[in-house]
């Protein structure tokens, strides 16, 4: 169970082998979850939404991650190219989505 909704770590009990014995050992693991990055823009007649990437990341600062990704891929050249950044879950609630 996660320590909080925005936590990037999770405590977990693992088995540790010490000599001929196996003991329970509490450890802290980094959490990784998928993030879909979408770009929405106005075409001549309608809005177009394109899935640019699905990446694994440690949750938190997703909007900054998406903007940085789009900048390094030369999809945007500055924050002035962006009208809005929206965050939402997929229909199944399993995948976080950032739409720029």
C-alpha cells in the first residue's frame, strides 16, 4: 500500500536470506507508473489529439516532465507555445495522462 497518493516510494516486506535462514525485511521501493503524453492542437477544421509517448516515471511533477519531454523532442520551443497543460486518468484509471 502506498504511503500517500503522491508518494514516490512504497514500503514493502521482502524475504532476506541470511546464512541458512530466511527473514522478513522491510524495505522502501521507488514507485514507477506509466505516463501518457498527448499533444492537442487546432487543425484547419477541428482539434487534433495525438499520443506522443508513454513513459515510465516516478509519480510527481508530471506536467513539468511532459513539458520538458516535448521541449527536448523539439515539439515545443518554449512555454509560450503552450496554451494549457491538463492532467487526468485514463478511462480505466490505471494510466495517468498529460495533455498539452
